[in-house]
C-alpha cells in the first residue's frame, strides 16, 4: 500500500506544473507577478471591447473589423519592437510601453463615459493598443531567456500558459458581468489599475542591457532577423501552423452574437477555451519529457481545428462549451511547445527580432481570423463560418507538415545544441576581432 501511495505521489508530481523558475529567479518572480496582474486586466478588456462594439453597432462584421484595425499597426510595430528589443534595455521598453497602455485604458474609460460613445475612437485606441503591444511583447519575450536558464524554459512556458489560462477564465467572466451591470467604463478603469501595478513591478527589476553583439535598430537588422527565421524550417513551422489555425479556426468575433442568440453571458464563451488551457497548464509536467516538439505542435493544431468543427456542429450548449474547452487545451499544448522551441533554440542576439516575428505569427491569425469569421458569418451564417474554419484549419495543418518535414521531425535537444553552437561561434568571432 505504501509503495502504491508513493508511486501515485510521484506520478502526480511528474504531472504538476514546475515552479522551479519562480523559486530560483527573483527577477522572474517579480516580472511574473506584474504580468499576472496586468494580464487579468487585459482579459477583462479583451471581452469588454468587442462587447461594447457589438452593443453600439449590433454588427459581427464591425467586431471583426476591430481585428483589421489592430493588425496593421501591430504588423509594423512588432518588427520595429523586435529590433529595439535587441538594441536597448528590454526592461525599459516594457516599462515605457505599459505606461502608455495605462493611458490607453483611461482613454477607453473616458469614451465609455460619454452619453454617446464614439465607435471611431474605439477603433483608434484599439489600433494604438496593438501598436504599443508591438513594442511590449517582443521585449517581454526576449527578456525571459536572459533571466531564466535554458533548461528551465519548458517550465517557463508552462507557467506563462497557466497565467494566461487562469486570467482568461476569471477575466472574461468578471468582464462580462462588469460590462452588463456596471458599464464598460468600470471595466476599462480596472484594466488601467492593473497596468499601474505592473509598472511598479517592472520598476523593481534590474537593468537588462542589450547583448554585446547587438546592432542599432535598422531595416538591415530587421531583414537579418527575417533571413534567420527563414533559414530555420522548425521556426517557420511554428509560425505558419499557428497562423493557419488561428486564421481559419478563430470564431471569437462571433461570440457576442452567439451570446445574444443563446441568452448567456458573453464571458462564458470567452472563458471556456481558457478552462481547457488551464487543465493542460496544471498538468504540464509531462511536457518536459517530450522531445518531438514539432510533432506536438502540429497535432495540437489539428485537434484545435477538429474541436472548432465540433463546437460549430453542437446543438447542445454544454457540448458546445466542452468543445471550446477542448480547443483551448489543444491551443495551450501548441503554445507550450512553440514557446519552448523559441526560447531554447534562438541565440540571444536575435531573440528580440524573432520575438517580433513570433508576435506576428500568433496575432496575425486572431486579428485577421476575426475579420474572416465575421465576413463569412455575414454571408453564410454563424454555423457555416465556424465549421468551415475548423475544416480548413485541419487541412492547412496537414499541408504545412508535408511542406516542412524538418519542422515536424524537430526534437528538443537539437535546439539546445544549435543555440549553444551559434553563440559559441559568435563569441569566438568577437574574440578574434
């Protein structure tokens, strides 16, 4: 009996999320706490912004167009932000970006308090948010490998997805209630307060100077980042698989209309993918023993697409919610292994620029996917939009696996060895010069 009890404990321990990065790195603890709190506020606004747009326009197409308004500035600023993250203090970039995000939240709050909130102003501030995130996210992603050891990056990925999952369960639920009961202005004010807290946490971090081999930000340095990404099929696979999955299988723009149709809180629909994601995060210990990261990403993307098909075909509310949770769990598995590939295999002097490209990959799909979902729904109906998107996601994943065999067969130890060899060669070149 005692032996069985010990084996059970060992099994559960092996599944549990690894907290080692929080224990060994004071910088990571401070950063994680600040991002956890601000992530909650962002999850609230993530629901309230499209909800407010739908209440003002009663148009799923208008909600989808928010994605287009956000995509264009995000596309350009993420490339600039990536180059900046390789050339200046990453901590300072994050600090300044979050100060501006506070101001953006206050702008949304002021607009919501008007007798007649302006739709054009929502579009404008949403676009500005996307532009600032193009500075914030690459710096944040590039900072993490500097403060946590490479071998702990799978655990960092699991903790990051746990933070996201938890916030996107609690945040949308609270956001939906706040929006309907207290108004959008209160929700935006809460988001501003969480960013203020995060700014305070970032101020406690030590300065993180750029790599010694860095180049000033320029078009040439951005092009070098693109060339490096294109030279690595395993990196291309992580980008394209996610773009495909999110572009075709992202029905978020349809949630406000579906919530009205089903007579349920819109926050429930936004929360369910995060429920599945949270389950994966809390049992993510197994991911540290998986070597075939590319295969895991590809299969997870296919499961996401199948789950979206199931969601679209479901006639029962609880079954629909189950498929949304399944989709969220699959997306988390994909995200865990994509983040591990990026943080374990990319040399530090490219990390910021490739973080900008990563941002393009995981936001291009949702932004444009929302527009695609809204457009197809306006022409053919909600169910047709959701089901067709899931089917195309699965088919696209299969095509990409066929086109990128080195991505599909990539193994984790290859990335660690590749990064070590590249950084050693760079250090030797620096010594010789």
